[in-house]
C-alpha cells in the first residue's frame, strides 16, 4: 500500500494555517494526531473530524483558533476532561492538552495528568492512531511515528502501542474499536492483540451500553459487517453483548435430517442488505430477523425441523434486546420489530401463486415499511444453488410487479376506509359502540379480499347491508 505522506499541501489550507498561527502566537507546541493522520495517509478522502494535541492548554488554543476562523461556532469547553471543541463549517476540531493516564480496574475513565507528546502517543489505542504531525514553525509537517504506525498501515495491521493486555484491560472499549477498525479498513488484528482480547473479553461488562452500541452501529455501517461480527464471536465478545445471535449457531442432525446454521446465514443476510441500503435500522432488522428461531426450534419425525412462529417470538425479543442495550425504544425499535414480525410474509407469497388478495393484505399490513420488507426478503436468499437463487429472485420480481399493479388500482397503502366511523354513527344515530367496529372491519376485509372496490359507493352499500344484518336502522333527521 502506498501511503500519502505529503502533508505540506494539507497544511496550506485555511484551517491548518489558523492552527499553526495560533499555536505559534501562544508559544504552544501542538500536533495533529489520530484519525485525521491515519485517513490522510490511507487516502480515505476529506476528514471532517480533526484532533489537535497541545503541550499546554488545549482550551486556550481552541479559543484562539475560534477567533481566527471566520464564522466559527462558539467554543465548547469540557473542563473535567481538559478538552475543547470548535465547529467550523463542516469540520469539527477537538483540542486536548498532552496527557498521560492511569486506570483503576473498575472503570475505563482514567486519572489524567499533564504529559509530553510521547505520553499522549503512549495512551493511544492503536499504532495507526498514535501518529502525529507537527504544526510548529521549525518542523511543520513532520510526521512523528514512535510505534511504526506507518508500517502497520502499509501491512494492514491493528496493533496496540503498548502491551495489548494492559491496553485492553485499562479500557475494554478498545477491544470493540479494534474489531471495528479491522472491519472498516479490512485490516487484520495482530495475533497478540487477538489473544489479549480473548483474555479480557469479560471486562466489556464495565463499558456503558451506549458506548457498546455506538461501536456496533459503526460495524453495522461498514460494507461487510460480517467481518466484525465473526471477530466478535471468535473472540468471546458476541456472547456477552448479543447472546441471541450465538444461540443461532450450530447445526443439529436427528434421524439424518439437518437444519442450516442460522448464525452464518444471518451474517450473509446482513452483508447482502448492505449492498442495497445505508439504513442502519434495516441492517439491524437483517441481523435480528431470525433470532426467534433458537427458542422455537423443534424436531418432528414426520416433517423434520420446524421454527413455528419464530417471527412473532423474534419481534418480542427485539424489544427486550433494545431495552437491555439501552437502544431507542421509539419508532426505530418498532420499525425493526415490524420487519422481524413480517420477515416471512413476502417469501410465502413469492412461493405460491400470487393472488391479488394476498398482495393487498401484504401492502396493507406492511404500510410504509413495504419496500424495506421486500429488500430484506431478497437479501434473505442465501442459497448456493444457482437455479434456486435465480428462481427466488424472479419470484420476487413478480411480487414487486403485482404490488405496483394492486397499488395503482386499489390504493391500499396508507389505507383509509371510504366510509368512516363518524359516517356510520351519523347514518345509524349511534354512540361509540362495537357495532361501528364490526361494520368498519367488514368493509376493510371486503376491500382487501377484492369483493368490493376501494371506493365510497361500494363501501356505503356494504355498510347498509351489514347494518341491516346486525339490526341497525337508518336514522331519519
């Protein structure tokens, strides 16, 4: 891999000129550090987050830079951490004073004291993130690389600056970060680091659920999340974070009949869906769509392995999982739940003769998630048999075409009944009662089954008929 080591042109840009000028004016030795350097060397595009280490007050440097950059937002100061942040256009500048850290076994929050650049680089998580570039007049643009991070970038290796056992024990979140970077960059984690992650996996318990989920989101948003989830599983972390997935692992055989390994199938589905959507919650739905199969798995001598109602059970498990991980219990969770609950519906339709009634019901029940549901089901096709693969995808093309035809003709999505409850109450002079619900349900069912068109006159006639059947009389004003 050829690294882009030319920092001179970068440092000519407005933001870096302001940083260098302010550091020089304040006589504060300062350096660019971390992810910005890594991504520039890798040629990964324009960075939006830039970290600056000052050998002195990072907060004072931030205040000076904020005044120098036109229309920069007010400085945000975090005194307890000795850090500050400046937002300028679409760039976030984070400032910190060089520091060294010491940890207790009960917390990932260190005791922080002032330090040197070397101390600050020592505390970094990985060699590829411990790189620094000078902003100082005498050696501006010089790369400071005490741990051969450039070599690790070229070789594609994730490695800790200090002993990995200490690095991961001090801050167990770094185990997830190692796996996340390996997934994002398609790098390998060094052997000693992997061993240290396995030995310290239990320490993940001291990390907040919010921090864990943040790393899972970043893994999920990579082009191939299966890399990260396999590393989590192989190194003992997945069973502590998402045991529901571990329970899908393995193949059982009874009387010569096997079922597929639903864990590896799930990872394939997640990778498949990443080629079609950047929606992180759709990716979560792909990851969780089969979690109900572990508790519902049964073997019957006459019919083999079954997973009856696994979609319903799985949707209930989604709520418990989100709650345990302190993920949002709002519309995002309900969206994932609904996708899990309905994850087999389009598949069933695609395997049978597709009737208009079945399509209308699918469109009605899915509502706004319909497109994502079909996308999920197409991603769920992981057969290695090319004939079956082609047939299943062709079937879904037929389903999509049927949906378009039914939608255009019957307007089922976001269905609103042509005859409302208020109209029924007025016509029969009723107060709120169960009879209104019975009539509305009869009209809805008749439209979905294709017995009447989705229009007012037909629905009104059916309302009169059903009203008469249950003994209601029209009210004459």
